[in-house]
């Protein structure tokens, strides 16, 4: 187990170390579960295109074995 900010309350998986870095995949999301008002198309696309959108992304941090 690795503490935050590496581990999160989302699905974090496939850790791999290489050349002083820890690479891992995560489904982190900053999307709100609900919105107070309907979003415009532009607002919705902006939300969905942010990095932490719940889709699997590869992250890395400096790491010493």
C-alpha cells in the first residue's frame, strides 16, 4: 500500500517502476456527481476533457526503489 497522493479512492492499478519513476494507471475523477443546472455543450465538453475525468490515465511520480 502506498499512501496518497499515489493511492486514491479511485481504482489505481498496474504499477511499474522504471528509471527513477513509478508509473501507474488510475481512474481518478474531478467530475461532480450532479450539477445544479444543465450544462451547455461547451461546459459539458470542458468537464469531460479535463485530465481527471474518470477515464483511465497514466500517472507518474519520482520513485527510488
